[in-house]
């Protein structure tokens, strides 16, 4: 297995564990909002430094 596949699997599992933890703590709404803001910021930064 290549290193990129391992890294991708680890990040996916971390994201799922974060979702489970947020659901357990009752903060899933905040997590979804922050993820959306982070995704939009990442796209914007990508366009700026392209």
C-alpha cells in the first residue's frame, strides 16, 4: 500500500471519529458549520495562490 493511501485512510478515519465525538457531545451542528467554512476557505486560498 502506498503512503498516500495510508494517509488518506487515516484522515478519513479521523474525520469519522470527530463526527462521532461531536454527536456524542451534542455539537454536531457546530462541526458541520466549521467544516463548511474550512472547505470554502480552502477553495478561496487555492484560487488566490494558483
